[in-house]
C-alpha cells in the first residue's frame, strides 16, 4: 500500500503554489518618450515599489511581478522576468532590477495591443507553475495606439484568461489620453485609469496606482 502511494505521488504533478497577485508592469518606451522621460518612468516605478504600503501588499499576497517594455509592432520585451515576492529584500531587488533595466528601443511607434498580447503569453507561462488569484496588467503610456492590432481587440482574450487591465495616462499635449484609455484599454472588474499631468507627475501617480491595484481593501477607499 505504501509503495502504491509513493508511486502515485511520484507520477502526479505537485500542486502549484498559490499567490494572491500576478502583476505585469508594462512601460511605454516608444519614440514619444525621450531618455529623460524614460529615466523618470523607471526611477519612479522603482520608488513606487519601495513604498511601504506597496511592499506590504506584495509580500502579503506572495505576488509575482514582471516588467515589459513596449513600443511599436514586434518591439515588445519582457525586461524583468517573473519575480516572486515573499520578503522585503525580494521587493527591493525587483525595484533595483527595474531601475537598472536598459532601454530596449527608441524612435518607434505605439503598439499597445501587442504589449497586451505579450503580457497574456507571460501569464500563460506563469500559470504552468503557479496559480494566482488575480492577474493584472499595469499599462503606462503617453499616447494612443497607432500600430498593430488595437488594444480593444484583446478584450475577449483578456476576459477568457481572467486578466484585468489598469492604465496610467501621461497627458502631455492636450490629447485626452485618459478618455482613450477608459474607452479602449482598461478592462476587468474594478479596472481604472489614473492621470499623470506630464512626466514630472508620473512618480507620484504610479505610486498611487500601485497602492490601489496591489491592495484590494485600499482600492475601494481611494478616489477613482
């Protein structure tokens, strides 16, 4: 009997470890973003991850977090792979890796739909080894999609996979990007857009955004 039990345990796959949140951070590196603005994004994102509320929320959920840089068609990359966060040191190492990530592209268009597609593939790969209660894509950008499939075409796939999309609209030249993201990008239960009034406002708003999407209880308290 013991031998049979041992054989069954050997054949069956081990149950996947659970996590409360899988989060893809998708950062715009298209041609409209200059080197100074790229630096503001990466440094601001790293600082937001080190925020005490965010750190505690990520650890409490044993979150898995990854970074994608996205630009024009066929120019999307996972720059920081899935990282499991169970200690403060894990979160700080992730923040350091994001801060140090080199820019992958310059002077290309804006293909938000393809960025979402890469994120979906990243979630599928993660799900082979670990089950997460929530799957969220955090998209930040300063322009509308102008290349590749439009982001709204991804909604069916996202819903089937149980993935929510939130957005940070970096408003620069009078274009109502916030409204565009509301209508064409965000999706899923409780999905939201936060507006940054230019790149200088990005660090404060990405911190606010991460607080909201990593902490369920806090997300119900913060203004939309």
